């Protein structure tokens, strides 16, 4: 008797797949859009009146609409399979595991639909429905069909781009927040951080819009005034999501050379030897707070935001994977940890070195190496050798940054300018601790 590799009765287990929240799930869809060369993406929230209990408007559907290259029929069919994407093991770009669209969508809703079209080609459509799979006891996807956009979808995305893709989450039951006014900032802040380089370099515009749907009527109730702005844990980007007066200036300054290669092919003997083994480098950026920033204090609104960003920001292909201490912080109560920042950026060919997971939310192999980990090193373990040397480098640089922050602070109190750390043009309020400069509108 033939045994199917998948039991339809267990399909719901696919929904518990490790995405932390709605923003992280959406980031996977944005990866796909950017990979398809989209430069405009809209996240559209559809609110409907709740059917039971207190009558209130709650987000029931989410659309992600892009103007990318769109998908052929065969590609669309594959994209809805778990592990069926087209970029398995890719050495470049944002894709990797072929899990993004179905995995992320399943984490938020029981049914998701995809419309996609190439230039001068018809629209193709398919869907994945957990309830249908269980009721029909079928492990097969429906056939991709050719279609027109339903009228209610045309209403919210008109005009349709020459090519593109629409992902629709239906009957969303696992959103982290259900009211649009709460969900919008939850989406805006982390997506601005995750895709900050794509946003800052004007490679993509990401907009959020909210509609209310009742019966056959649908109308726009809210839209962000501007596309999502960058959120930079290094505090070096201008035109960011911080409030006035910090929304158009850098509140940190690059530390020393600002950017380093590791391993450095032009560095010392150990760096050169490691580079010869790997034949590539990662980029590391450092910044420290300007003396004006630090004078605001940790209890100021800006100081509280700095505390949110304590740690090291790890990026892959220009997209943030995780901001965490990774064991490098030490004493969490040390106020100096608020004022130094590190960003580490690698390309997909380093995925195995960092232990990237299939939700692109974690790098399991990257951490501060302690002595007992060093004992596990062998001559042919290039990955552990790399992580050990990287750990040593970061630990030393962080120690030096903290030392410089203390010296700058002492110089500032003594009326001595701090070696270029306080750049011209920075204007701070007279009463900063009482100001309203948080991240949200």
C-alpha cells in the first residue's frame, strides 16, 4: 500500500513554525518582493467588524502588493509548497530555503492566496487552505488557474502595475495585534530596521495602508503620510523614524575607521591566514554616541531608545537578521553599553558559518566564544576558527570603544572638544528629558 509522505490531519503543525510575530512574518514576503526587483511595496490591512462580543474593527486580512517581476505559472505553483522555492542554497540575494512564503503566511492565517503576473501576460492564481486540506484529506495543492483580479482587490490596488505579485492573508487568526492602530507601529518600526539599507538607499518604498470593509463596501481609513523610514541601530542614518529634532540627523558618529573587513586580507598574519582559508570577508561597522547625545542621559526619550538597541545588529545581504547581545554585553546594568553600537554584515556564502535558521530570524552559531568553546577547536574546523577569531576581534573593539566613551565624557565635562565626536550642525533641545521624541506617531 502506498504511504503518503504527509498526513493531512497533521497539517496544522505546519503553522507553528517559529516566527516571532507578524512583522517577522511580513519581512519574509518583503524579501521575496525585493528579490523580484520590486521598488514599491504596499502592506494593506483590511479591518472588519468583529462578529461576536464587543463590536469593534479588527484586522481580518492583510495584503502585500508589489511591482516586481511577477511569477510564471510553474514558479507560482512551486512557491506555495513548503520548501518548494526556487532559491535553495542561493549564494546571493535575500532568498535561501524556499520556505518563506508558505511558512510565514501559515504562521499568521489558515488560508493564503497569491496572484502574480508578468508583463503583457495573464494573471495566475493559487491558494493554500489548511481547513480545506483537512476536510478533503488531500496533500495536493490546487492547480494554478488564470484569472482576473476580484473587484474588491482592484479597488484597493488600482492601478495595477505592469507586473507584480499580491499575497493575501485571509481570516488572520494569529496576528500579534488585531487593531490596525496598534498593528501599524508594530509593523513600521521593525520593518524600518530590518530593511533600513534598502530604504535609505532608495531601492524600495514600503507603504502601509488601512481599509475598512463592511458587506460590499470597502474604504480607506488610514495611510502613513510617507513610506516607512529607516530605523538605524547605529544611529548614523538621517531621515529616520525618530521624532523631531532627531529625525533628520545622526546622533552617533563612526568610531575610528567606521568600517572594517574581517578577516582583513591586508591585515596581520592571522587575518591573512584566515582570509586565505575563507577567501572572503564580512563587514563590521562601529559607532558611538556623540557627546551631545550622551549628555541627554539614559532617562531621556532618546536614551530609552538607545537602550532598546543595546547589542550587535547582524545583517545578511543588507537585511537585518537579529539584534542581540550574543554574549558580548557582560554586565547588563553597565550604562556604557547604551552608547556603543556594532553592526555586522555578511553575504549568503557565510550562512553556514553563522548558522542562519530557515526563518531568517537567528544566527545560531554566532556568539561570544568562551574558553571551553576554544578547547573544541580543531585544525580543520574553519567555521569554529572563524567564529573564535571574530569573537576575539569584537570583544577587543568593544572594550576599546567603551574606553573611548569614558575619555570623551571626561573631556566633555572638562570643556575639551572630543576629537571630532561632536560634529557640527547637531541641534538638541534645551530640555531633552521632557521632549516627545519617541519612535511612534
